[in-house]
């Protein structure tokens, strides 16, 4: 839920290219964490931090 809020806020600020790169990175991260349940918690925290770093 928090990731979606971050993305929605970011979409208004970012250009279409940055938006697309961020979205694809999110997709790849979700696919990776889905395939590796053991690292899901750690990766979700890391990805949220990366998302914030990309956004600002």
C-alpha cells in the first residue's frame, strides 16, 4: 500500500521516462521477491528506500 502511494505521488513529479524506469524497476523487484520468499521482507524495505531516492 505504501509503495503505491509513493508511486502515485512520484508520477505527478517525474517525467515519463523516469516514471517508466521506476515502474519497470518496481515490476522486476516484485517478480524477484515473489520468486524468493525468504528475501521478500528485506527486499521490500530496500525497494521502498530506493523508490524514495529515485523520486526525490
